[in-house]
């Protein structure tokens, strides 16, 4: 998440259902060509946290107004899923193997949980020392990893949240931590720093500890936000302000950049029938774009 505005759309939620079949391109293997998936302004300028459940439904935060989560069907029907408790605003979303949803609630320093099949929001973990839990990643053992930027000071932290809700600080006072992801083999944790424009790789142990920090790639311009791995280990990194998604190999090679319609992508997720459909939240457009890729997403593969 890169938050530069408190802009909130004054759109009614009750009964809001956005049918978008007319805007949506058919799923074909015309790779890496982005098109709109939901209408402009269907989400607020805080559009973030896309995640796809096992049934193929896409979720993202701040649908129509701040403090909500929207859901979008595979054919582009967007509607309200849930309103979060007063004062809570979501950012990153992830699903565990059971299908439970976890949401980073940045104003209240929480990781929220919604059990599969439920709409009841509970506090899974809370850490007052956090600046603001931002993006979250999940490993094969259902442990979460949370970035924690301090935008004012251009610094950040990194945390692990175990399956019992216990929180452990892994890094402190580094760059402005933002996007975070685990490699397909669960042996590498990736973290990017938005202001410093660097992506770091850590060795990730079976116990969830990190070591051997090294620079994967550094960009000369524009910021970064969320990122996700495909099943081959390539990182798809949203380039906030540039209007692209960078595809980076596990060795740090920039393979290509996918041009989007909007200029402020905040995060990305993979879904679709074969896991090869990318969904990107756009903060300047207040919507979601989509494009096809050549390998399924890591988390989609884990869910199969």
C-alpha cells in the first residue's frame, strides 16, 4: 500500500452490484495485455489487497467506501462482501489452506480473521508496536509475514505471525517495507522497500526464521507496492506511479514490464480456472485490471 490520500468515494453500498461483463475481455491466451475488470471508481483510492479463494472469487479492500471488503465473481460481478468493524481499514488479504481469510488492519495494528463460510470478523493477532501492518504473505505452513512501513520516516519492520496468533519481529528499522511474498518452495522470503526501490531476498527456514539477506533487484525510478510469485518463482511487482507490473526472475533479472491502463497499481493476485489470470488493484482508477500470464500463481497452485 502507498497511501497518499484520504479520498473516499461517497457511493451507496446497500444493494450495490456492479455487473461488468460488457467491460471484461474474454479469457484467451493473449498474454500480458491488461484490460479493465471492474468499472472505474467501483473501489476507493484505497483499492488494495486482492486475493482469490479456492472457489475463484476475488476479494479486495475498500469497495465503494473505506473499511469494506468487496467480492468479484469470475465473470466480473462486484458486490459488498463485508464491512469491517468501525475504525478498521483493510490492506493485504490472504487465505490459508482451510479457506480462512486474513486481513491486515493497519489503523488498529491487527491481523483480522474471517473463517471460511462466515462473515464474522475476529482479531487473530494484535501488535501495538507495529506502525501499520500493510501487505501480508503466507507460507505452506499457514504462517503469515507482514510488512510494516513507517511512511513518515521512510523506515519499516517485518513480522511473522504464527498459526496461534503469536507475533515475532524478524527485522526492525529497515527501509519502507511494503510488498512481501514467499517463494514456491517456501525457502525464500521476498520483501520490497517502496521508497528505496529495492527488493530483498532472505533465506527462509523451516521454522520461519530469516537469514542471508541479499539484494534481488533495485529500480532506478518509481516506487513499488504489492507483489506475488507465480509457480515458477517469478515475482510480479506493482510499480506504483509508473503504471506497470514488473516480472522479475528468481535471479533478479527483469524479464518484462506489463503496461496497465492506470498509473497507480497497489497489488496483484492470481486466479481464474487455470491460475493464469492476474488481477491488479488500481488506486488512481479505483478499480481492478486483469491480464493473462504464462504460468499459474503460486498460491493458486497451493490451493489445488
